[in-house]
């Protein structure tokens, strides 16, 4: 978010020591050190705190191992940024070994799923890059089937899977399904909380009916990646990974479902980034602001042959993307 590697440098040694310590809990490439599992999966009974249905639960070893792989890939990147060449090779090799063990243990090729096929068991491998190339489509299709036919367009993950659900759906071409989940007003979902008077996020999806012995009414964890999805996908404001800190901005809004407008701003290190769009019929009206000393790749949510008007003037040739410098722009796509 800030492009400041000093925060990594100051904590690198302790992160490395932690991974080395946790490595002592591995058996045959798998780590099962996990206490809480996919916390607060929507239970089958509105009075339950935790589901007792094994098909809704995700193996703790799958959770722990997939997240450890993610940690290793983060450390590989951090080592690269800090110029620690030996560590780059070390973490890359360790990650490859964990990936091999993970797929050997959990991937069920004949069923196109991981382990018992829970939604979270699909989301995490897809989010972290654990799925072999030829299995990405089957695993994703299995996730979609679970959402559409078992949870009927509602969320079916707990805390852990919910951290990546909306982005996984969007990155694999189903932003429409992510929007369906986000817009639900019936249990379970964020809209259900709102419909029942919530002004903050509950600890449980069924926070109004479950046993109150463990039931916080202000527990932001279940928001998952919803807010990230609002900004990066609906509004289309995202820092380019190769130029972090919003030195280069990737802007690609996604008009989905019956959504008519989005308005968002982000105060970056370089200044305010703004995106506001309105959709009426086949017309997409989009105003953006790019701060000084930055550039942006702007991608229009239209086919290349559609007419794009910039600040009142039609672009010379049909296009679906531009690279722009700082300034305020007004686009109309027809």
C-alpha cells in the first residue's frame, strides 16, 4: 500500500525465525497445527455456534498447510525485494516441496476438488496458486456449483475462506456471483446482518439467533475481502504489484448485476485517487482522478469496438484500455 520496504526489513529476521520454528511441526510436507479451523462457517441450525456437519468443515491440515505455503511465497517475495538471494532460493524450494505434498494429500483429481470439497477447501488453493494448471477450471467449477446449488447464492465459508472468496470468484470470471453473494438480504450474509439491525459486523453469521456465550456484535473479521473487492473490483482502484504504493495504478471497474453506480476514493501516498461510475442502459459514464507523479492503466468494461468518449471527444480508434498520467478524466462508453 505504501511501497516502503523498510517495514519488511525491520521484521524480516523475526518472520524468518517464526517460519523455521513452525517448520518443526511438519510431517511429510504437511502441517496440521491449527486450533480453530475455518472459524464460524454458517451452521445448519440457526441456534448453533459451530456447524456439526462434516461437509461444511475444512480439514485443519488443509488450512494450515495452504496458509504456510502462502507465507513461504510471501517470504520469497520479501527476500527478493530485500536482495537476500540465498533466502529467495530457500523459500522457493520449500514452497515447491509444500505444494507437491499438499496436492498429493488433498487433491482429488477424479472429483475436481480438494479433500471434502468444502467451499474454503476450493477458495484457498485457488487464491494461493496451489492448484495445478489443468485442475484450475474443475476446482473453480466445483466451487461455483457449491455456491449455486448448495448455499443457493449465499456465503458458505467461515473467517478463513472468506478472506479470499470475492476476489477468487472475480479473478476467475464470476464477479456476477460475487455480487449475488454480497447483495443477499437473507441468511447468511452481510445483508442479513444489515436487515436485522446490525451497525457493525457480527462474529457469527447467525449472530441474532445463536447461543450468546460466544457472540460478539462488533467483530470485523467476517467482513472478509468484501471491502477490498469494493475498492479494487467494483470501483477499480488497485495498486499495480510491480510498482507498489500506487506509483502505478490499475483501474478496471466491474459493473455487475443491477448495480447502477459506484463512487470511491483512496488517499494514496501521492494524493487522492477517485473513481465514480454510473450505468444507464448501454451507457457507462466514468469519472476518474489520478494523482500527481503517478500513471494508471485504465481498462474500460466494454468490448474493443464500443465507442469511448473522453472529456467530450471521441477517441480516434476503438479501444478498451489506455495508459494515462495524472489528471481528471471523464469517459463515456456507448
